[in-house]
C-alpha cells in the first residue's frame, strides 16, 4: 500500500475536493492541517518545496493542487 499524506488548511475548497476524491477511490491517507501543525508546515515548505494546499505526497513524491491525472498515475487508479 502506498503512503499518502494530505497537507491542508481550513477554508480550502480544493482540499475538500481531494478528500472526496480519496473517499471515492477508498484511498487511505494521513491529513496534516498546516495552520495547526507547525512541524507539518515546515515539512511542506522545506521537504516538498510547496507553498500551497492541497499538497498530496505519495510515497515521498509531492503533487501540488488538484492534479487528477498525476494523482491517478501515482496511486495507480484506472480512469
């Protein structure tokens, strides 16, 4: 199983879309709210060079924004 992390923040409509996408495909993930979790915010900035949410990390590879094709590819989801 792939390790999936989701970096979010409150009032982020695209973050909700990603959650619905994961729910639809029954993808397990760990969510990090960067407004409440300073360590997660630092990881997002320094480890993944991302400055926006949602950012999804699949087995260490970051996808910024709702890039459905990239996520389907990384998660091996047939369209």
